[in-house]
C-alpha cells in the first residue's frame, strides 16, 4: 500500500448504530487529520493529531470520537449519528513544518439513514 | 476562520480551450495550495505557492500567487478531458499552523 488509505470506502448506518472509520498513512508523516466534505461546502476540519496528540478539535459533536494509536493510524468512531452527518469523510496526513502540504485518502462515503 | 472564495463555481469548456479559476480572500496567507479532486476520490495536491507574486508551472497548468498573498489563480492551457474535476484552493495562515482554510471549489468539465 502507498499513500493514505481509508476503509471502508462506503458505509450505510442507522442512527442507533456504532461504527468506526479507519485511516492508515504509509508516508512516514507525523500529523493526521479528519475532514468532513459536504456538497457545495468547503472542507471542514474536524480533528488534528500531531505526534499522536490531539492538537485541534473544531467544535465537533461528541458523537464523533477520534483515536490515534500511533503516527500511522487514525480512527473515527461514530455513534448515534444524525442524517445531516451524511458526507464524505476524508483523512489526510502531513509532515512537520510543511503541515500545509496535506495528502488525502480516498475518503469514506457515509450515509446515515 | 480565514475565508477563501473561488470563482466560478462551475466551468464547462470544450477540449482545447483555455480556462482560469480564481481564489480570493481578504486574509493574508503564508502559503496557498491547489488540489484537484475527482469523483469518488480524495483531493490530490497539485502545487504549493509561498512567495507573493510567485508563478509555478505544471505542464499545461500555471499557478500564480498574488503579490499581497491574498489571492491566487490557476490557468489551464489547451484543456483536455483528463483535466475534469473539482479544483480546490487552500490557504495556511501561519507556516507552522496545521489548519488549512479551503475554498468551496470550482467544478471543471472539459468536453471532448
């Protein structure tokens, strides 16, 4: 595997389900990000981890819970989501001082029914 | 939050034509990135510009950073169907900041 991978690519879940999104980066980077992409809206930064510590939490509802067990892996745990949470969830990674050059995974298309 | 406005929102042109996409803000950025996103995929980094007035070329794509580092443009010469996609600009407020402010994107369609 190369670059940034995400699984699953598609997920349909009910509002009472619990699921997790997984991201893995193979670039040796030390920062990882979760973004939400909704139609016709700019990408919304959700969480940032640097050296496995959360450095940014952009007022995201507690039904989204991130986990970064090491510098290569990032999870987003989901529970009791709402239909408006349906979106493309993108993971990205970057290295050190060049944090602005972010490399994205293919995303997970989430549908909440 | 530093807002980035992209224009136009949609652009449909014939193969071989030229096009320009704009990215504007009232804020100053330490760097600006352009990404292209194809349907069902994540954004792919095309270029980073960091110096006011900088011009970078990537084959048929020309990127320019405004002198005041508040705006940028992307020009495609002789567009091809493979250039079709969502073009996103993103700005970094400080060189060591992890945050990127993204524009809403310009959807470009190049017809064969």
